């Protein structure tokens, strides 16, 4: 579901993963029609990193 949001509303993904400043920057980028594609790519990349971090934390037992 978040992947679909990342493609349609990239800025919203950053708010769902707890990165509001990146979300605001992404929203500014998305306001231009040309910036929509880089914003979507950035959101998908950030979502992938977030999921990877969660998997690593789960594997380590969240010892941090």
C-alpha cells in the first residue's frame, strides 16, 4: 500500500515513515510537474530503506 502512495503522493510516504522534514522537501519538489518523477523515485528509495531498517532491527532483536 505504501508503494502505491509513494508513486501517487510521494510526500505522504515520508510522513508515514516518520521523516516530516523530508516530506516537506518532497512536497516542494512534487509541486513542479518535472519534479514529480524524482520525488516518486526518492520516496520509493526511502520506503525501501525504511523496510530494510525494520528487518535488520527485528533480526537483531532491536538492541539499540
